[in-house]
């Protein structure tokens, strides 16, 4: 991690605050774009797509919006006030511990369900759901004790590339037209 120095003071440092702000802004943008991604493939993705979308939306809301927001607003106040520094003894966000396990489970289930539904729907390029699965596997592998820390950052980057792919596919006019004009395999079989 890029946060150096004594633990409580490093949380209020400019690198930690700027990193949290960037994560917060990026996550808000992803939350705004996810409904468009789901709407594009809602019918062919079915209930798996809906469940995957809801899980991923919750995880991004919790891990990408709520935690960075508190890291920018509440944690610096706790760190700078000597009377409240003891609240950070268990960790910077110990009060989020009850939500972290459901969030991790939701992340794995959500990404897996969304990837399967996207593969089945055939609305977006095939590399996007496969990259979702690769990112999920690398992210899960990063919890193994002997997994190199440097590869943990790679897992995060690979995990966000599909979101970029979804956004590009949604905003690209050429891609939108080619997706809308291709008949699905069920329609092609019905014509034969």
C-alpha cells in the first residue's frame, strides 16, 4: 500500500485522502453506469443477471462509496483528535466488520452470476465476462497467505477492466448498432 508512516496519522495523510477520493468518485460513476449495463442485457440475462447486478451494486456501494466516504470524512477527524484516536485501535474501520463478510460473499457471487449471465446473453463482447471471472479468481487467490502482494494490485486492475469494457460497449455507437442488429441464436433457430 502507498500509505507510509505511523498507522493513525497515515490515514489522515494526503495520499490516503486523495486515494479515497479517487476511489469514491470512480465508484459513484460505476454505480451510475451499472443500471445501463443491466438494462442493455436485462431480458436475455434473466434472473441470474438481475441477482448478479444487485450483488455487484451492493458491493460497489459498500466497498467503493461508503468506506472511502468515511475514510475522507470521519477517519481524519478521529485521527486528528487525541480524545478519539483510541477508536481506531482495532483498525480504521472496525465498525464495518459485520458488513465485510456479506460484502466479500456478495462480491464473489455477484461477479460470478453477472459473468455467467453476460456470457449467456451475448450482448457484450465475450472478453468482458471472462475477464470478470479472471479478476474474481485472482481476487480470491489474493487471500492465500503465500500470494505475492504485488499481484493483489494486478487483481484489482483486472477486476476493473471489465467495467471499462461495459462502459465502452455502452457508449460506442458502432458497437450498439452491431449488437442491436444481430439476431440471437434462438431467433436464428426459429427461422430455420
